[in-house]
């Protein structure tokens, strides 16, 4: 295995095609008989709110970052010189307006007291440069992050078999055990799902979020996109993203994780009514005139082949390769509870493949997302009667 290199899976194209077909079947099974306004995403279905913010890219010290890489890795001088950090979104110090979509990770809309992953999808606007051919917009960069460092499925084959089990479970009461049987026969993935996807944070405005999957910084001169999924493909450098919450006042220290109080969770469960805690928290917190929330925008380099690009169940060790701050995300006072804003957040289309070519998503799960995300987006927009337009501030 080589550094900065993604590898094809055995039978990858076969299972990618099967997953594409299954994605359509799942959406039809979930929403085919529902009213048009009910059509949501197949995962991260519950939108809490659409929120406006600002992403500032710092004038960071590229030489210092390369110096740290030279000390922590076996990269040669030639390899280090081939890495150009100041390109694409990182090309220059600049402030970008962003839209954020906060959501739960589950396949359907559930109460917020239920353990789950929580996501923050970031749409950066006004981004100039050569686009990925898969982009559905012209001047945006999407960064999708979750409050877990890893994804619970290892391979495209496993991804397909898991969602096939989920699909079958929804077809008939006689097949309800399909998902449970899959988990029992995949104990490693079951343990990740059980132990990692159980967070009930106090607030989504103070959570830490990771990309889990990897992205390139730059492309080699001989890069050929038709080779991915077929042969190993090497990049100048590969990174992961994170948004780390920090205090609103200098020196902007990292905020500790806070759970939703156990007493409050028990009260919400006992009431037996619909629990929309995270939406209500976002509305109330941001309605305050002095509301200010900050995250350090950070990147983490792959520094050894053992830090897998294709296997997203492996979180990259932060002691070996710490996250380096290259910018700051800011969210301030605003109203986020209008019907128009709710519709906007529900209809917003986001994909890791929407953005600049130099920030190409890499790894097996990202390659699969490039096939599945457009199917889900186009289905729900067609079902909802939406003629999608690229968003502005």
C-alpha cells in the first residue's frame, strides 16, 4: 500500500451498479406512495434547520505545515515539493458565505432523544475554479461532516449488502429481521454502529464534526478519472476535514463535549410526544441578539498507508497526525424558523462530489456516494415538484 493512494475493490463496479439500482428501489419503497411533501433523503432524513454562516480561510503558513509533514512522515523532498496546499478553497485568505444544514443520521424522522449520528452539511458559496464533472452547481463547495470520526461500513460490497437488508426489512413484516441478521453476521460493523452512533449532544452548535472520508489536495499532471475504481490512483496529498467547536472569546479554546442531560432525556421519553429538541435549541440559541458560535476548520493529513483511505471504519489517529487549523466557521444571530427557510433546508442538494476538482473525494465509500447521491436528490426533487436552483446568500 502506498501513501496518498486509493485502491479499487474486488468486484467494485458490480456492487456499485447494484447499489445504484437499489437506491432507486429504496426511495420508491420509502416515498412512492407518500404525498410529495413527505419525500426526504434516504439517510439523514430529519432536517433540524438551515442556518447561514461565514467560512473564513486563513493565510496559513504552508511552509510550517510541510515542515511538520517532513518530521512526521517518510515523504521525500520531491513528494513534499509536489504538495501545494494553497489551491482551490485554500488558495488565499478569504471569507465565504455558507449555508449549513443540521440533521439527524437516521433513515427516517425520529425523536431527537434517540441515539444517532448528527450531521452538519456545509455549502460554501462563491467558490471559483475548475469543477468536478459530477458537480450539480457552478460556484459552491460542499463539505459534509458528522459527529463521528468514522463510518461503520468497510466496503462497497458491505454497503450494498447492508442497505439490501434494510430495504428488505421495509418490504414486509416477515422480513423485519433482515437488518438484524446482517448485523449479527458483521460483528465488527455492529460494534461500530452500536458504540459510535449513540450520541445525544447538548447542542449541535457546540459539536465537533469530522468528514470520516478522505479528499485530495490537488491532482497529479497525469491524473485520469477513468482509472479510478479500476487501478490504484495516487494523489499529491490526501486529507480529512473537521470542524472543531471553540469558545467565542479569545484565545478560542476547544469546547468539551457535552451530553444532553439524562434527566431531560428521560423527561422527553416519558412525555411520549414528538421530540424536536435540536431544532428548538437552534431556534432559541440563534434568536439571541448576542449569539456567536465558532468552529476551527481543520485538515488532517494521511501520513502512513495504515491510515486507510478506502476503509472509512478506520479513524486516523490524531496523536500521529493532528488536525491543522486552516480557517474558521462562524454562525451568529439569525431567525431560522420560517416556513421558507424550512423548505429551503429540506430541498437543499448537497454532495461531496459538488465542488472543485482539486478537492476530489477519494476512497471506496466516496466513489459510491458519487453514484448514490444524485439518484436520491433527483428522486426527491422530482417527487416534491422542485426545479432545483443553485442557492445564494
